[in-house]
C-alpha cells in the first residue's frame, strides 16, 4: 500500500509545488494515510479542501484499503 500511496502523491506533488507547497507521507495506520503539508500548503486556508477533496479522493480511487487521510 505504501508504494501505491507514494506513486499517487508523486502524481499530485507537481500541482502542489506549482503553488509553492508540497506533501509528505508521514505514516499509514490501517486505512488511514497521515500526511504533512509543507511550504505554502502549510497553514493555507484551503489546505483541508486540498487534503480531502483532492488528495484523499484520488488515493481512494487508486489505492485499495485507503479509508481516509489525516493531516499531521
């Protein structure tokens, strides 16, 4: 699962970096993917929307077993 999550994050990372941000995989516990948003994404008022509507939705589509994403 970790490798699949990393592949999806690599796919998304370009969009985040274009806006001055990035995302790091911290851990995976069961079906919970724990991510850390950095750069411009850290503290951005739209960070939770990006996390849940963008990243979480894509992970659920591609990686079996992903239940949710949490920011840490």
